[in-house]
């Protein structure tokens, strides 16, 4: 009887040890309260599409903690699964495969660089590396993608996303053997922009290059928005704007950037950068023209996004002409190389 109880106690202890060692935890954020390590019913990370639980429950490699803003939780996923979620969120799935592969390398480079530099900037919580928003990179979970696409489209689309990620697995973009700041945007105005003409830093690989494909292909190349005189005054913080005067008291471009965008201009006697006007008025681009019509102004923009780095529609245009993903990224990022992320991550 005593011997039987000892055996049973050992079995219970062993069972408890196995349970504790395999328990997966997530972080749940409640407004005003941070509660950590709430066990879930999941056993190890959710398998990546196309793999088995056995494959993903072994050596995981780099894990990326992503803050999901709508759910207010942190989800930790393997690097390549994270790249899949970014690729599906950031680029139209009907783009050419080589364009998707170029975007996958840029997305992977972005997050690997943050890992190496221990960059936790623009984070609302301490337990994650990136959010699922454009403050870092847009990201969609597998469940969100299943909701976004019906069952037939999900399987077809994910097969294409998987191929783009798998064929670039572990590949990142470097300059001088350092992962680059792989910025990207939707649509150019026909040219990309030098980094220092939009942001307060210069990068040797973020140089202005022609991007004519966007003009022909992108539905976001030219857009118009109409706002009232009063709204414009409020958003720009100026007292008044002349709707007829072309001097400094009205609206006048003072200088243009290398990428053919407005570098500086005067509005109501106050000097703004093109970026400031774009952001204050919520415009698609910092290249724009305007036309007054009574108490309203219609502003027409050319291109969509900041214009620095990889143009997504330009990449798709290059892919349609037969260019490879390697040719695309080395065109938009001047002087870069393509290397394996593992060699950098092992050192860090």
C-alpha cells in the first residue's frame, strides 16, 4: 500500500513538471493594469501554415513579440511567421511574386534591425518589440487573415505569401555589413526621395531614384481632397491665407527636393516644410498642387507615402518587366548587399 502511494506521488510530480514546462504564456494588457504571464491552453506557438506542430515546437529561432492593438495583448511568433503577417498586411497579395519577395526581405530587415539595436521606440507597452500598426509595420494575425479572405482565397493567398517568404527565408538587406533601415511606401510621384529631405538623417542607401512604374500602374498616384478655408487655417496654425495673392502672404513654393517634392513653402507668411504641410493637412504626398474655389481649396497630390526607400507599386512594375526581387531591392536601396539574418542574430 505504501509503495503504491509513493509510485503514484512520483507520477503526479512528473505530470506537473511536464505541464509547467510546456505551458505557453501571453501578456494581457488592461487599461491601467498590466497582468503578465496568464497561461493559455495552447501548447507552444501556433504552427506556421504549411508546417507541423513538431516542426515549430522544436528549435524556434528568433521570436518576435508583437503588440496587437485591437486586442491589447502581446502575441509572440517566430520571425518568419511575423514576416508572413507583415507581407499580407503591407502589400496587395495580387502583386507579382518577385515584388512580394522584395517586400518580405524589407520587412524581415526592419524587425531584425530592431532586435539587434534593441530598439523599443514608439511602443505603448514594455513587453513587445513592435506593434501591428504602421507606427512600425502593419501586421495581421492568421485569424485576421482568415476573416479578411474567404476559405478559398485564404488557401490560395497564403500559398503565395508562404512562397514569397520561404524563397527569401533568413535574407536581410545590409549596408557595410549592417542591417539597413528598410523604409518603404506605397506609391512614388515618379521618384523616390533622399532620406535627409524628408527625415532629419541621411542614409547612403536611401537615395532618390526614378520610379516611373508608379505613374502608370498605381491607383494612388493622383488624388484630390477639398477642405475649407477655416479648416486649413486651424490645421496649419496661421491667422489668414490670401486666396488670390501669390506672394509670401499667400501660398508659394520656396524650394523643391531632389525627389521633386515640395521641400519648403510659405503659407500665410509662415514657412513650412512639405512634410509639415502633408502631415498637418493629412495629404497623401508632399508633392501637391492647389486651386482655390471661393472659401474652399482643392489640393491634388502625386504619389502616396513619404517617398523614401522601396516603392511598392514601383517594385510591382519592375517585377512585371521581369526583374527579380534581388534586382528590385538593390535598385531602391543604393549600394546594399543581401545577407543571412542568422549570422547577425547569433552574434547579438
